[in-house]
C-alpha cells in the first residue's frame, strides 16, 4: 500500500496516510477539505538510475569467466597474507 500526503485547504496542515487506492478515493470523497499533494518522489529502484550496469560482454567472456573457471573448487584464503 502506498503512502499519501494530504493538505488541508484552509489551514495548510499536511497529514500522511497509508492507504489503498480505493481507500484514498473514499477519503477524498468523505473529506473535501483535503487535497492530495506530492512532497517527494516515490522510491523506485531503477538499476540504471542507481548506477548499476551490466558488465560488458567482452569483460564477462575474457576476464570474469576464465577467472571463475580457473578457481572452481578452490577454497578461499581466510588468513592474512604473511609479511616478507
């Protein structure tokens, strides 16, 4: 369910409500003194907008995949490297 913000037309007070779409419509019909306002953008996790991109296919084919193939079945080193 989305969160909606409503502003009182006379006083300017803003309330925040967690409603279904049909409940929002019912609230606005029952309370004509309120109007819906948008205060911020909805939280949408668009990977491109967040900066996440799929690696290029050449990188996947010639760098990542050979590293995975060479190290398949090996245990990860859990100890700190020794100083020389």
